[in-house]
């Protein structure tokens, strides 16, 4: 999906970015993020990705409803969020806070694994 995206801190304030809305392919999904390179200290909670969903008729570009978080504060390279009950559109909120100028991360959001719940 979004391959090899790099974020580098120009200051130590919290920065928030939103991806564009995209249509869902099923009612549920597993979203996976891979951190390729990270200079933010582990456990600093400086890089968080939250999954949001909304319907097409919902007004404006408001964040929508949060349905999952990729917890990147833990050690490791791959992070998952299993999100159920998705509405028509999905997007990511990326929150980034470095402890020093010049810290950053390179990450990629892998294509989601879409699935429907069996009845």
C-alpha cells in the first residue's frame, strides 16, 4: 500500500498525519505495518498508527471511528491490528513524536488481509 515512507523530526512536538480515505474490501481486515528503520527509542511511544473508518455519507474529512491501533512502542519489526465491523471507508492516522530533532522512522503499510465473518 504505502511503501517505504520516511518521517524525520524537525522538532520534538507531536505531529499528526492522515492518509487518504480508501474503500474497504470486506467487513473486517488485518492491517500490518513493518518498521524498516527506527531511531526513536523503544518504548518511547513516539510512533502510533490508528485505523479509522466511516461511511461515505458522513460529512467532511473528520477522522471517523477508531477501530484499531498498531502499537509500535513494542520491540519488533511487524505490527498488526485486527479490525472488525468496518464501515465503507478506511484510513490511517499517523502520530509521530521524537525525543530529539533528527530522529525518525522508515515504515511501510502492507496490503490489508480482508475477510468476512462466517455466519
